[in-house]
């Protein structure tokens, strides 16, 4: 047993990871695994609330696991597993469903956005997604959840669900808080007033496995301004430069912007090279991992064993408290 605090977070296997997913979440997972008891999962049950092809899903799951490992998650330091391998998540979600008012879910902005995007498939799962997310988190008694800013409303709901349960059945769950990086909301390249999201399209996202040439081409097209870095697009590029460029270069850009003479052509070229260099080792490690999918499956199975032991213990307590243990 350890005295470390627990954190939980998941990423959906819905496609390639972009800089928003990396800078808002995964980069933090890699840092936090050294200090926390960590449960990181591939949120396959969440991902089926959107339109998808079942033939693609197994590879999407393996790809995401390869991404997370290649970027720096160490299976000796964290439990990395697939959500559906721990059926207790969905079991607990059902119990939470019976405590959560529909009106709370109707307020969720992500649900409203996604429902508007997939009008032909506004399914109950999409609506109930935050309750499953509450179960994902609370089942491990997490005290914190490393996520991007877009997930704050869901983490707040998780706290409310914990309260509903504790008030009705006695103190059981801890109320967790969001943990943000210094970049909790990376904006789209093509439309910097919007959050970088896969669903906006490839030209909006820099994927962490994009080849250097593609990174340069995408950045070259990103909208900016006359040189004072007051526009959302220029601010987004400076945010990226703060992370990926040398301090000296970043300070030069800031000084140039102050005098209204920031040359975005240079910034974009240097930034593209710095981002490509940052992910070189990751890209190679991912290719190596994908050549051995059985190794990835072994890591996921080991992670599931660790998660399952904790989840089972929580469920035994929950069943007892809600009165279905006979
Ligand atoms: N733009 C972003 N900036 C910072 N953090 C972000 N996250 C997502 N976009 C940004 C964080 O990434 C983690 C994984 O999120 P997810 O699996 O739920 O992916 P997502 O939010 O579905 O990613 P997309 O690209 O936005 O997908 P679509 O377009 O399908 O909705 C989370 O911690 C999230 O906060």
C-alpha cells in the first residue's frame, strides 16, 4: 500500500492525438505518474457514443495505447487499461444514474455541442456520458483528475454525484478536483476561436504523429495578424512557442510583438522544426510498439488487473451501502 494520492483520467480511442490532447492531458499524465497512484484508461465505452465503425475500434485502441506508452507513460508507474475491461465502471454508472437528476445532464455543454454535431444519433449514452465519467473517477477514489479545461464541467458533475451518493448512503466517495497544465485549452490552428478538436477536421489539428513536413505546412496556413500578436491565432502560436521553442527565441517573439513587428513566417518555420524535434523519439517508439501488439495487450491486461482489484473492492462497499448485498 502507498500513501500517494490517486488520480484518474481517460482518453477516447477516436483517432489520432492532437496537441490539445497532449498539452492538456497526456503530458501531465507523464509528469504525474512519478508522484501519484495513477489509473489511466482508454475510454472505449465513451467513444461508442459517437458514430464509428466497429472494424476500426480495435486498432484505435491499440494505437492509443501505443501513443500513451511512446509518449512516456511507464506501466511500472501507472495502471494503463481499457475501460471496458473493468465492467464495474458501467455497473457503478447505473447506480449513479439512479441518483443523478436528468436536469443536471441537460446542462452539459459537451452534450449540447455533440448532439448538435450528430443530430441523427443523439443516443442515451451521449447524454449519460458524464455519469459514466463520474463512475470512472470515483471508483478509484481519485482526489484529482488531470484533464483539459473542456472537461471541468464533467468533473464538477462528478463532485455532485459523489455528494448525492454520500448524502444518501453515507460517506463513501471523495470529491475530486481538476488538475490543469499551463495550457488547458489549445486552440484550433485554422479557426483559433475554437478549441482544437479532431471533429473540426485535420487542418484544425496538429497531430503528435504528424510528419515534420505536415507540421510545417499546417502551421504555414495558420491565421495570424499584422505583427502585434493580439489575434487569437497569434496568441495560440505564442503559447505553442512558449512550450516548444527555446526561452531565448520565445522572448524574442514577445519583444517583437510588443513593437508590432513579429514576423510570423520565421516563428512558424522555427516552431514547426521545434515541434517535430520534440516528437521524434515518440514517433519512433510508437512505430516500434505497433510492430508488437501482443506486448501492448500484455501491458493493458496487467493494468486491468491492478484496476480491477480496486474497482471490485469499491463495488463490494457500494453494493452493501445501497442495500443489494444479501
Ligand atoms: N484543445 C484542447 N486543449 C487542451 N486539452 C484538450 N483536450 C481535448 N482537447 C483539448 C483534453 O484531452 C483529453 C482527452 O480528451 P478526449 O479523449 O475526450 O478527446 P476529445 O476531447 O474528444 O478530443 P477532441 O479532439 O476534442 O475530440 P472531439 O472533436 O471528437 O470532441 C481530455 O482531458 C481533454 O480535456
